[in-house]
C-alpha cells in the first residue's frame, strides 16, 4: 500500500493546523461565547420591546419585577462582579501554567493552552459581563427590560456554577497523574493514526529496480535537495512527493522525518537520477515539508514519548525527588510500547502503481522509540533503585507482547545496560533486587527466541 494512502494531504494538514492554532489560542472560544452573549442580549431586548413579558407572566414564569433604579444596581453589580472574577480566573490560569512549566517542563504548556475548559470558563464570565452592559444601556425610567434582566440573573447563577467547576478543574489539572494521562492519551491517538495502516510495502515483491541497486546509486549519483527554511518539520505531504516522483520519473530519498529540526541549506531529500534535479524541483519538494517554530505531536510519535521522558527525569532530579511520578511515566511508556509491538511498522520503501520504487522515507523504528523512551530515564536513574527496577519490569512486560527478533534485541540491549548500571549501587540487596528483575526479562525474552 502506498505511503500516501495513509498520510495527510496538504488540505487536511492545513485544517488540522488551523484547529490546533484555534485550540491553543485564548481568544477564540471566549470570542465565540461573547458573540453568542451579544446575540442573546439583542434577542431578549427585542422580546421586551414587543411586550412578551406579559405572556411569560401569564404562563407562570417568574421574571424580574423591580423598577429602573434597582435594575441598574443589579446589572451593575453583576457586571462588575463578572469582570473581577474573569481577572481572577486569568490570574489562576497563569499560576497553573507557571507551576506546570516549572515542575513538568515548558513542553506541557501546549497541553494547558489547548484545554478548552479553561477557555470556556473565561469566556463565560466575559460573556455575562458583556450581556449585562448591553442590557444596562437600555434601562431608563420608561423602560425596564424584565425578561433581559431575568436572563442576566440566570447567567450570574450559571457563572457561579462555572466558577465552582473551574476551582475543581484548576486544582486537578496541575496534578502529575492528570498531565501524564493527557499526554498518554495523545500518544495513543497518534499511534492509532500513524500505524493504523502499513505505510509502504514491508516485503516488496516487485519487478522494478532492486532496492539495493537504487540505494547504492543514490549515495553516488543523487542530486541533493537543500532546505530553504529553518524549523521543526511538523508534517510531510507524502502525496505531493509521490506525485512529483511519478510525474518526473524520480526516486526520492527523504533524509528527514516529522519532528526533526532542520536548518537552511541542510540536506532534505536526495533525487535520483542526478540530471533531473533543478531549482524548480527544489522549490516543489520544499513545499511538501511543513515547518514550524515548535515541535508538535502530529505525525510525530516521538514527541509525546519525549514529553513523558522529560516529566520522568525532572521527577527524579535532586531538586524534585519524586520517583513515583517517574514510575507513572514508565508505566505509560510501557503501555505505548506494548501497542507498538503488536503492529507492523511502516516500511521506508514506497512503490507506485507500476511497481516502481518512488520514495525511500526516513521512518521511525521500534528500536529507536525504545531508545527515546528508556535511554535518558536509565541514565538519570542509576541511583534510584525503585525507578531502575520499574524499568526492568516495564521491559519484561513489553517482552510478553513482542514476537519480533529485532524488537527482542532492542529490549535485551536496554536490559543489559540497566543491569550494568546497577553495579554502581552501594547496597548489595538493591543489586540483588535488580538482578531478580533482570532474570525475569531474560526468561521472557528467551520464550520468543
């Protein structure tokens, strides 16, 4: 199956990029709610003007019955209270962002910025404030908009309920378990997206040029396509690259993958044959690589894994000394790696409909993801016995799910490194505990050898 059959088209990526941008902004959701409040204010005032309040009173609905002075006082009180609470909500949000950044790393701020619940709470108070202002300007001695004022009271009551919810959510959102769970959910969703189908053909049986011959020629005769911009690769439009390769009868060897940082002038793609490379082709290929100032999880499984790793190594630093949080991260990493062992990783080789090799992509591998997950935690946790033991237990759990010898070798390599690192432990019983877990890993890996 061609690599383009799974991955995004430019239009789809632009839509997702727009969605992420709107979710990460603190103005979009409040703006929508405020717009709804403005429309509601004019609608309710219209009902008051055409005398619908009498019909509502006859129907048994209780509405505001005070005079103009008390209406002005009531609306002014609600409006001033709402804008004050909105300022408090904004301040509390900033405090939560600061605490999360200090304890879990600046990368987790993206998760907070995309939390629509914070934006909804802020928008509710601003919308109530705007509604009261619009109704307030229409109150005078000869006209008291009873329905509109009644709705203002209901909005104030609803805002109090939202405030209670906000206090609860703000207090739970900075807990380690909540942040780890959010990142883990995003990681699982990304795994489902990227690995839902096989990219390319893992076992090509084609009559076209041999992969080995093409690879050898690419190293010697390929035309280098250089990057024209700087930044992180957020996504690659494989459809576009496949069309270019087919239309110009090329083989494209991608030297970079989503998540990598590139600088202007670095090698992006190698084109074979050499004589078909030119400046126009360089521009076309560069347009298929979407660059950004920050790395995102879209098309990048490694990003979420590294977020969990960052939380773990911060937790076991001397300044924090929280091995339990690190263990939680290891547990979630083991869940993700267990899922990865059950699927087929995408092949780097992509063929067109005529069985001609067109793309050689730089794909992630299980060994590479295991390295991302365990290397830094192992290095920082050499004196943390509980974390070291948990790493071996996680490897043993993953070993139960893998049936691939290459995966087996990657897990064994990390188990051996953890075992060698444990020799620095001063306490003999600690070393023995590590040895027991190490033997469990060897036993489970031996079953699939």
